[in-house]
C-alpha cells in the first residue's frame, strides 16, 4: 500500500475513533429511575421480618438497583434488580423454619408458588416480585427477595 494510502487511512481512523469512544461513553450513562419513590424496596423490605425470632442473622442487606453490565459490553448496561437478603442460623427444624417463613409471607401478601416449596410471588409497585428461602448444607438459611427495575434492566447475563 503506498504511503499516501496509509496516511489517508490514518486520517479516516482518527475521525472514527472519537465517535466510537463517544458512543461507548453514552451507553454507560444511567437512564430512567429503577425504583420510583422506592416503592419496590418498600414492598421487599418486610420480607426480612420473616426470619424466625431467635435466629442468629449473619448478614442482612437491602440493595438498591445500580447501573451495571454483566459482561462490560456497552450494549448490555442497565439497572440491576432491587434486592433484600438475610442469611441466618436457627435451632429450629427445616419444617419449623419453612412453616414460620410461609406464615409470615402469607400475612405480608405473598403467594406461595404451587410448583416449588420455598418460593413466593407478589405483584407490587407495578412489578412481579419473587422471594426465595434456601437452606444450605451447614444448616444455614438464606431468605431473599427481588424486584426487577422499573426502567432499563441490565441484559446479557
């Protein structure tokens, strides 16, 4: 390729690169409100009250949505789900823990999933919320609930 062609290619690339960088930066700007009025978090937070009295809570978290990308690609940026979570240990049997959490979830307006024990659903804040109770091999439990963001969910996960 003659030297003159290489120079033209350099000018062409110099003109394109700033445009590509500007597009990438724009894609990472936040858009929309993932939880208008904090309504989803307000609907999720009471789930933490379903932890049995006397349980030793090792972690409790309320996580607001954040602007994120699962793979770092500019086209997949969006809002993460809104989440609450409690990890706990208790001396109660599995049946006692499940019965207690189920009773509290029902009082809070959550409906048990008929196909799977330990999963509840609720419509609130204009969205479908999901809660899950899981045990682990060490005898610990995790209770968590999530709501999808109201705008621009993260994709590509």
